[in-house]
C-alpha cells in the first residue's frame, strides 16, 4: 500500500491570521524599544528644565536680596546725602486702603 499524503488547505482567514501574528511579533519589540528611547529623551529634557528652573530661582533670590538691600532706609539716606538731598519724615504720607465688604 502506498501512503497518501494529505495536504491541509489553509484558508484566507488563517493566512491573514498568521500574517498578523508575524507582523505583531516583529513590530511589538521595535515599538517597545522606540517608546523607551522616547521616554528617556523626554526624561532628559525634564531634568534639564528642572536645572534651569533651579538656576533661575537662585538668580531671583539673589536679585530679591539686592533689591531689599538697595531699598533699605539706610541706603536711601546714604544716596540722598550723596546727592545733597535731605530726608524729612514729616513729608511722608501714608495711604490706607479701605476694606470693601
């Protein structure tokens, strides 16, 4: 007796399913690597911006201290004296804001 080889026919749906599975198997690792690289780049940029913010905060604090120093009463009197002006406390008027309720 002779053995008869049976061929299994693969339908169009099965071919489509196999093709989809192969594409998924190939594309999934690539997309994971790409997304990890993108995430790493974004994290690097976030850290860079955080450092810039810290640097700007230090500059702001320094400038604020300088403003307070220059706005002090002693400094104002010193500048007035150097410019030949006098400091008269009686000429200062205080304006108070009324509470609106």
